[in-house]
């Protein structure tokens, strides 16, 4: 997203806030600063509306409120009594504005922290005072009041909200708006949090009067406003997850704040969040920007609080069974989190064993009860991730398909192993199967955001079964990608690693995005490399121009050697892998057939991929303009099975340090998961884990995800 496009979106907001462009762009990291710093009191008003009068219901807004509430209490020390929630019919325009004035305006003191959250519909309305101008508005629970003579829009103007935020007596004010204002053209039944403007409707006179009153007041505060989208034409979306729906932006934001102690550069946080949204099938770009390339996020207070995957919310009478809130786990991982996974208490080495899970909540039992004091609010960190070996790629069938088309599609997909179908919106899914809107006689595979997957369409007039049969290679590749994404553990890995994606030019490599494991404690004497002082690009999604040559710089800051595998999808949604070939120098033989070798990085060493003396053209990015994804996976043990599977692929490239097509991607990823399982120091027989599951120990593996846009 270009900077000028974002500024066009918030131009009116800047005027209301009374701040300059530079001041706005420097506010991004203050969300973390505001939450992290101690204050006399922390107040919050959280709004969530699923059910509207005469308007299609939303599904994830109440979950958003719960996500924020649990985060504020367990991660940032808010008192439950200081958090007011207004949901459903309680969230009328009148109640919201009255709660703001009475709960926040009258109670907040100069040094207090205030958080406001809104999840629900947004829209565009016209004012009688300026009928040519459209205004952004938050749709309250009673947002539309229709009489015999006219329709009254009873919304809260975005301008009103911003003035309310500015009117508070403290300068530590943060607002999170998981909504959007421009209603998109309906695509494949996907839910958007934006309503079309009401033609001919009038804004409630009381709202206009209230706005005029606010304009006459003293406005001492400069709030932080975090929006779900940075482009006015983008839609804030919600999605169905494992037993619950939630706003993509709220889930990505709160999950990041659970797992990560915000001490990294703000660009790293932005890149992580957008990367997370991308994995959920969304192209949303949250409005979190910084104009200072070297700006850092502010640390959490020095009271021992560190990142976590969740917290204890209740303890049963037996003293050893606890209830957990697990919003810190990556969303794509949560759905497949198996029983017998393990967590450690953040303040001790004692382990909790997962016994059941429903949505974001779970039950776990402590492995040893003697001498352990369990307390509500204790943070829990991932120790062992248990994943089933029987994970399917889930294809949602669009409701726009005729009944016979859905029957045929279900039958055709059932012919493939590890492929399941659901009706869109009823259960979580990975991709959509639907008709092409431009050519209804063609079928194709789409991302959850409605974007057509490359090379995944049938011909005009082709039968459903024929199209599905042609998708076989693509389905295998997409399932492999789903599996390697389930290994991601940047937030919980205990291997100290840092990886930087760089563009090579004639002067020096230019870093564009960086990933590092965060749950490792580094001292001032830890390894220092020149790349650590380089600036990371300020755009959330890294841009790699077509024709650029890239490389990865990997720093092993741990005390053990680590082995590396690189897998990915190129901009054609084709699977690729990094091949490290070598030619054996066996004496008295003419057999010099290249073989794959392990990529190993010694403790304290830095490795570049490809090697500095390699000039492989495979590392030069070609068109078309699209998104690429790379997954760098590390283990403390060799990838013996993975290399054997790679060797079995019919790959014509035998050049040292090459990136080449991965024809047997599913076989390779299944071997990789088994290698990670074998590397785990954790013994599955001690855990009672089923034989058809993989157990991955955070002490023995790390998996870092990189996505970048090719333009």
C-alpha cells in the first residue's frame, strides 16, 4: 500500500485529530507503549454487535470483544471491573455515547490509559449540512429507524468518535476499529463489515447536535487510531475458525500481542500481522504505519511478563485441572491442535497437558501437582505441539452452485485422499470452489478472499467433475503448503535464530523483512552481525521488483548446530524447494552423480542462501506480479527423511544452491513432519499421544514464514 493512498484514506481524520501527517505516521508503536506502561488506572470500553435490526447478522463481533477483554486482563493487567462491554442491543448509538461520556469521560484522569474497541458494521452517510459530502459512520445496534415518512440513520459518525476520543483528559487513548465503510460487490458469500449507504436517508438530528457540541469543547488528547484497513476500498472481513468466528484484524492484532513482546522494529510487527492475515486468505492491510524506519516498539514493563500462547482462566476443585484461554496460538494452527499437546507455566518449568479444546478455550491437567501453586492469570507457553497425521485440505463449495453441481463437486473431491468439502460459511475452509463471475460456465478454485488461484480453472462449458480432476496436482501442492504452515512457531520456538530476506544489488544487500524467534533470552554479548543494524523496509508487505536477486541471511544464535529446509510457493502457486547439491569425490570411481547434502549452521555462525559464491539464476525473481511464500524450517537433527524424499523427486536441476520445482511436495512435507517429530527430545510414549500424530518440541524446531509481493 503506497503511503499517499493511505493518507488519502485518513485525510479527514487528521483534520479532526488536529495533528500533522508526520505526527500521525509516528503513532504506530504507541499502541504498545500505551498498553505496556504502568498507569494509575486502565479503562476500556469494548463494543461488539452481531445482531442488527433488518440488517444481515455478523458472526465474529462478540468474539472480538472477548479477544480484546482477555488480552487486556491477562496480558496487560487491566482489572475486569474497569472494562465495560456493550454488545448487541446494548450497543445503541445513545448507549455507546452515554457510556463513553460517563464511563470514560468522567472517570479518566490525566495519567490513565483508555482503550476503545468497536466491532460491527460501518457505512457511508450524507449530512444535510453538506449533502455533497459522504461521511464514515459506525452502525449502532439501532442504526436504522424507518417511519412512514422517512428513514433515519442512527449511526455514530467517525468524526464524532474521534472528537470523543480527543475530549478525554488523558493523552493515553487508543481506539481499535474493526470495521470498514465501503460496501464491496458481493463475492462468493464472503462476509464484509461494511453496509451500502442508505440512499435518501437522513442522519439522526440528535447525532448532528451532539457533534456540534463536541466541536465547541476543549480537546486535549491525541489518540491512537488503529483501523482494520488502510485502503478505503478494502473490506474488514470476519472468518469462521475452529468453533468460533472473529474479525481477521482483531484476531491477528491480539494474537500478535499475546505471543510477542513488542521490542522489535514496528515494521517487523506490521509485516508479521499482514503475513498472518495473508495465511487466512485475506489481503487486508491494517492501518499501522510509521515514518521512522529505525523506530522500535516499546518494551512491556519490567515485571517479568513475557510472551505467551494463553493464560489460566479458572482452576477446578481438584486443584490440577485448569481452564485455558489460547488466543496466542496462530489461527491456522489452533484448528489442528491435538490433545496431549503441552504447555509450561511462564514462571516455572511445570507442564500442563491439554485434555480437550472448544474454540479458544481448553482444559488441561498439570503433570505433577506436588509443590506447584496454580493461579488464575498465570501465563502459559507452548512446549509440545501435537498435530494429527490425518489433516485434510478443506474446500468450501459456493452457495452459488446449483444442487447438482455441489453433488458432483462433492463426489469428485472425495476421490482424492485428504481432501474434504463443506458448504461455504458452515465450517472452516482453506479454499473456495465456485463459478467464475465473468464466465459462469467455468469453474475454478479461489482463495477465501475471492481471489482466483492461478492455473486452477476449467474450460468454458466443462463439467464439474472434469474441472475437479484437473485440479489434482494443485490440490496436492496446496495441502503441502497447509501442512508446512502448521509448523510456524516464531513466537514459541526456543531456538535462537534470526533470518533476513535481502535483495542483492551492486552496493550491498538490502534487507526487506526480518523474522526472529522471540522466546530466547539474549545477552549484551550475544552475536552481533552487520545486518542487525540495517534498516528494514517500511512497507508492511515486502515488495520485490521483478528481476531482483534475493538471498536469505540466517544467524544461528543458539548453542547448537541447526539444520535447514526451505520450501515455498512461487508467484504461480507452484511448489518450490531449496536444493543443496554436492558432487561426491569418491576414490577409484567414475560415479560423480550429484547428491543432496544437509544444510547445517554451526552455533554462532551466519549462513547465506545461496552461498556468496553462487550465481544461480533461480534466485532472480521473475514474473508474473503476484505473491510468493517461503517457509524456512529448522531442526536440531538432520532432515534425513526429507532429503530422501527430495532425492526421489524428478528434478532436472542439479546446480549447487538452486531453488527448483518441487514435484512431490506432499511426500516431502510429510517426511519433514516426521523428521521434526524424530528430532523432538520429547518421548511420545510418556505423553500417551496417538501413534498417528506428530509431537514437536519447541526446544528442537523453529519455523519462520516469509511472504513478499512481486511487482
